[in-house]
């Protein structure tokens, strides 16, 4: 009898921990998406200041999400169309300007690759926006699918991109290389929307 009670208590604690972990990640993911959706409100320097704080949080919170490897990938809906991704990437290119492209050192015996902060951050946005939209449905099955997909994509793809971007944005922010003046006058914001 005692072992059944212990197993039941352990399962409840695990479920509560999963709920808290998922809720924390939803909060950080939604905040990241909100900031990207409102880039016109940031100067490049201010956005870099924000990015060096949120990217590590995203990484930590995604890394501790539960592994739902048995989720049904066919049930995972995508909400961010290529057009929206392109608009986000263009805005981020404007934010980072001449500093957007960089050479990523892959490894000692591998060739270096050209990379883009704006592309990395737009890719992260796309996955997190899809995740938060799927979670907004509030259906238990959708939770399992959304968490499974975002964790898989974090592990296979955007986790490394977050780390690479953090390294570059940190150097730009600490080196004070980005403008403190807003880049999006009202006319441009209307045009990009």
C-alpha cells in the first residue's frame, strides 16, 4: 500500500514540476515573441540589451522542458508563414545593420560558416511563435505535441543558434557598437506591417 502511495505522490510531483517548467517556458517564449513583434519600439542598443538577457533564459528553460518523444508530429500546426518570417528577418537585419552577418567558427577541423544574427533570431521566433500559438488552444493533446516539437527543435536546431547569436549580440552590446537611436520611423513601421 505504501509503495502505491509513494508512486502516486511521485507522479503528482513530476506532473506539477512539468506544469511549472512548461508554464515558465511559455512565459519566456511569449515575451520573446512580443519583443520581436514590437521591434519598432527598440533602438538597436536597447534590443541587444534585451536579447542578451532573454536568450540565456530561453536556452535554460527549453533545456529543462520534459521530453515528450512519443508525440504525434502530424498534429503540430504551423502558424508563422514565410512572409511573416521574412518581415521579422528584415526588421532584425535593420536592427543589426552591418553587424548582422558573421563567421561562425564550427570546429577545429571543420570549415567556418557564414551566419546571420537576424536569421538565427527569426528562426527562433518562428518556432516559439508556433509553440505559443499552439499552446493558446489550451488542449492537453496540443500541450504534449507543442512541447515535444519545441523541445525537439531546440535540441536539433535553435538551441545552438541561440548560443551563437548570444555570443555575437553580447560582443556588440558590450562593445557599444549599436546605435541608441530608434531606426523605425512611423512610416517604415506601417510599410513593414
